[in-house]
């Protein structure tokens, strides 16, 4: 029953309620994606090579001491850095705002993963799907590295996997 109306909940409300409690572990299921992980000292060529080995991953997890997550590199930022030299005019329009100037400066000096990485954004296997979605949405990311209790990267969750988790629950609720 819905608390607000004392009426039976609709099937959609039941599915949404079930998905809100689902964990990242459940969302990953058997389709867990391998994460793209590089050491903070890796040069950008190595970062690109590693990323090319894991299709479907949009975030590079940058690790430091003992393999612990230190930061992330969104593919968008990596592409910006790679194409800064090829098409610099694309970046000139962004120089009107302070954030654009800061990013341009960072890109023009980047030589390693450490130089390009942003602060770490991540989730754990026990986080809820709702929290995972919120982190992706707030940070405007297509996916997130999944870490263990020691901040070691153990997987990757993509937005499409959130849709797949919702569909699995929908089918289960529908009896399909």
C-alpha cells in the first residue's frame, strides 16, 4: 500500500521501490565490466593504450601507492588533452570563463595520468544503485570505478548497467 493514499501501489511504484534498495553488486550481476586502471605515473600514451583494451569504459581509474584509487580521468578530458594540439581553436571559445582557462592550462601541461586526473569519484559494491546514479548524475559521469574497503579498484559500473538492473527488476516483477 502506498503510504500517501492508502491505495495499492502500482507495479511501477513497486519496481522503483525495489530498485532503490538494490546494491551495486546486484546491478553488476554477471555483466561486470573490467575497470581501466593505470598508475598515476603512467604517461598519456600508456593511458590511451590501456583504455583501448577495455571498450565500454568511460572513466580511467588512477591509482597510487599500494594500488589505491587516487583520482579519475573521464574519457572526455583525455580526448580534450589529445586533441588540444590537433584542434586548438576548439578550446579558444572556452577561455572566456575562469574554469575554461584553468582546464586549458591543465591540459596544455599534462604529461602523465597524475597531471590529468581529477579527484576520485567512486562507489562500493554495497552502495545502493540510487547512490551510484546520484554520484554519476552529480559529477556528470557515464560510469564509476567500484572500490573495495581498501580503495582498490575491483570493477566498473556504467550507466547502461543501471538501466539493465532496472529492466531485470521490471521483468521479475512482471513475471517474465
